[in-house]
């Protein structure tokens, strides 16, 4: 019998990576990281029964899963008509001291119907933060953002992306959903980000997501996307992101590289005040250096 999930451990982190088998939410669709803890925080960062780094192309599609090594698990979906004959492979690797390094590679295969752009998206259903907002840098200034209503003001685009470079719906500047026919992320927050990273706080732990594509990356949030919270009167948010890719070419892989830093921001020599924002900036610089020359662009 094939396994549906694997436990991996490195540095401060412990995780379970699984396919889309139901593991508590009553749904067969949450493929990705099912469970994530740190030696510095005993409760999982993942909302119960859900997942983080949950790729839409592997959600409810019965992807195959395999252990690559002691710290790495891979999810794979073959090219079919349902996914427009695009093969997708997601690799989850724990790296000391407190990183999840994730790569998703998409490859067009015979039968693929060419289109000008392809959109990929990921959900990050986090567990019961006291504050569901996120932090990022906008026009040189640290910005905090929280939308209290699901589907209103969700999307945050890159600052350097011209308006005409956005998706068609993103050029309209619509901040509310009037017809109910669009995805919740099709509502523009009016904010932009200078660098492709953001973070939120979960019980004093910083959960930071970084990507290696400045203009193709976007992020968006829902205050209630992850459902119930253990905190009375609150819900768990979704801190989601997306990737816009120019036309895929046959048998030419395209890869997005993402790093999650899940750590407790404490006073260090580099950050004497222990501020999460200062830690986040340093972590982003480390990420850029680590993946220098490995661009997501063709």
C-alpha cells in the first residue's frame, strides 16, 4: 500500500507532507504541508485538517507522493487534459535552522493548448494567529495590512509591475466583489509590494514567505480562509500567493522557488532589538543570495 504522507525533520522544524487524502477537514484536497512545528513552538502552524504551501494544481487531483530523502518529499501530477497537459512537480525540503525550501516546476507536454499566460496559486491555511494581518515593504516603507472581510481588498501586486502588466481583472482596481462570479483574490487591496516576500505572526513565531520572481509573484489574504480558530470569536486566515507565468513552451520547465522561514524572532547580534521586520529583511537577503543565478524566468 502506498503512503499518503511522510514525516521529515531538520534543524528546528518538524513537518508532515501529504497528498490530498483527507486528514481531518472532511475533504480530499489539502495536498502540501499538513503539519508544521518548531522546537520553539509546540503547536502546529497549520490550521487543523488543512495545509500550507498547498498548490492548486495538486489540490483534489490525486497527485503522487514520494520521499526523496530524509528531509525531502515530492508531489507530482502528470500532464492530462484536466490541467491542459502541464506536468507539475512540487518539492518540499526542510533546511536547518528553520526553513522550508519549496520548488514547483511546470512543464508543457504534447496536447498543451498554448495561452499567453498561465496562473498558478497556493493556499497557506495558518493556525489561529491572534492577528491575521501580514507585513511587507511598500514604496520603501514597512506596511501592515489586514482585510476584515473575505473577498474584499484581497490582492497585493508588485510595486514595479505596470498596470498594463497585470491580469485583465487587476487593471480595473476593483476592491469589492459585486457580482460574486470571480475568485475572492480578484479584489484589489490598493496596496503593492516592493520585494516578493511577506510575513505574519503566529503565537510569537514569524511565518515568512519569499519567492524568486519579482514581477510574477503576487500575494493575497482572507481573514477567514482557514476556518475555525482556537481563539474565541476569531477565525484562522489564509496567507496565500500566486505566480503569473508567460506562455509555457513545450518541454521547457519553468520553476518557482519559495522559501518559508518559520522562526521565533529573538534578539541577536544582527538584530539586537529582535524585531520581526528586521529579521524578515535579513532572511530575504539570505534567500536571494542562496538562489542567486537560479531565476524563475526562462
